[in-house]
């Protein structure tokens, strides 16, 4: 169970990081965040906000992996 949450969180953070950096490219913002900083950005906030952010990352990652699996299944690759 623990490994699944780490994998789901990785993909969730990866998707949020890609969206954040693509916004900075398209809207000419100079601030780009490194993945390592984005992964550990929850360290300076309180426990409840950190928990909810990690849970959101896990949910996003799970939906992403399920969507990829569904696409592969329906394409019959």
C-alpha cells in the first residue's frame, strides 16, 4: 500500500509540476520551479495543509495512471 501511494504521488506531483512550468512558459513568467523543490514544497506548512496537498497529489496520480491504463486497454495495444 505504501509503494502505491508513493508511485501515485510521484505522478501527481509530476503532472502538477508540468502544468505549473508550462504556465510559466506560456504566460512569460520567469519563475520556474525545479521538480525537487516542487516535491518538497509542503515542508513549510502546517500538518493539515501538508496532508491535504499530499492526498491531492495521490488522487491526481491515481486518476492519471487509471486513464493511461484505460486508454491502453481500449486501444488494445
